[in-house]
C-alpha cells in the first residue's frame, strides 16, 4: 500500500478514472493540495465524498500576492474542517518570482502562523530560495510548526539543513529523471523516519510516463526508484513512507 503525499487532484482531468487507477494500483490515501481559496473549496468537497482523500488549505507562492486579509480569513475558516490536514502549499519561489520576495515572505509567514494556530503541519514549496527559507524556519522551531519540504530538488547537504530543523523531505517524479544523480544521492541518505514520496500531479510525471499528465497511481514509480537507491525492498519503502505520511498529517 502506498500514499501519494502531494497531488493537486482538482487540477486533474478525468478524475473518476484517475481515482479508479489509484485504487487498482493500491494507493491507500491521497493528500490533495490546494493552491488558493477556490481549489480549497473544491478539494474539501472531494475529501468529504472520499474517505481516503485528505485536503489542505493555502495559497501557492506563485499567487502570494493574493494573500490578503479576506483570503487569510478564508484559510483560517477552512483550516478548522475535519478533512483539512495541513496548511499549504506555501513557501518561496524565487525562480518564477511571480510576486516580490517581501510579498512571498509575508504570505509564507502568515501560513506558518495558521499552522501554529490550528496545530497543522505546513507544506513547503521552495525554489531557488533555500537561504531565506532556512532563515525563516530557524525562527519557527519545527516542534511548533512541523512540515515537509515538498518536491525536494536539492542535494543531500541542503536536505540535511532542513532535517536539522526537523522537517520531512518529500521526493517527486524528478528523482526518476536521468540527470537527477544528486537528488538520488539525497534520497539514498535521508533517515527512514523523515522521507515521503509524492507525485505533485498533474505535474512532473515520473519515468516512464514523463511528459504525460501525472496521476497518483504513478507514485509507485517514485517508490521504485527510491527503494532501489536505498537498497531496500519496494514493500519496505512503501511501508516507511506510508507511516511517515500518516504521522506527519495525523491521517
Ligand atoms: Zn504542488
């Protein structure tokens, strides 16, 4: 049994078929990630109808300029829903830089505040912003704000900085790409109790589906690659990532 710890289900086409294939491929639970208020509402309604789907609420760093008082009130409201298991995805993206750094940092800080208030973990997106991210997380001890660095793309040295702060590290289909040597090296060395796997569907489909729309059933390819580099059986990798995801999100 596997868990996809990060999928944007409401962005997927032919969702009924996608969810059927997830079942057929023994995907036991899916954490479905929101990027704004409308996707929060759609994701919660999906989670209400399917007991194995869990929701989050947050504003993606790409849309950080949307995080105004009214939106924050909305996130605060939805964070109380029984199927909402995390705040996010949030974070910093200095690659796309859709909003100024200051706006992104403010939005991220508000998400951390919500995580603390509602006792929910945060789902962190970070791209070309590790320095600022670590600076912020150092002032927010992970004991108070646990969370995961989702779709991790750095090397092991960078991973250690997040591990030292208490955060989980999640690997996506990028770990299956031919050129991702450094990333596989990181995946090999993450402690067993801190590693998660995800698809980030509909983006970043793993090999051998690269270039196609991604879906939760493909998380098995991420699991296969990570199991291989760690030198453990597939079943064992599935078991530890499932246990870690359940512990982090209390699902
Ligand atoms: Zn995502």
